[in-house]
């Protein structure tokens, strides 16, 4: 496709179609669910995501800690807190 081609993904859902075309044309996304549009947009721009304004990389931080927070999900859905381990 030509770079000036516009693809309108009217029901973007998880953004699979939009993500497939993002490098070859301009993408417009829409969905009835705001969370779907937000997710699809995040998926398309994830490679450009930096944490400069945050001051640290949250992935490095979260992967470097061994702290376990024994909150609701731990108590309700983990083998360490409950016999029930599914939603």
C-alpha cells in the first residue's frame, strides 16, 4: 500500500488488524468500547514507549523485586492463599 493510504479499523478490538498495517499506512482506529481503543492504540505505539518522564523503567523495577503483596488476588486466586486458582 502507498504510505498516504488510510486504513480505518472501525471495530478495532485488540488491534490486530491495525497493528498489522501500522508500518505501511496511516491507521485510524475506533471501537464502541473505549478500553478496546486504548488497548489497540497502546499495542500500536508500544515500541515507541519510553519512561523518561517517569524517571525509571517500571519493568526493570518490577522484575527486580522479590516482594510478594498478599492482597485480594493472592488470597483469592493463588495457590499460596486459596485452593481456588482461577477466575
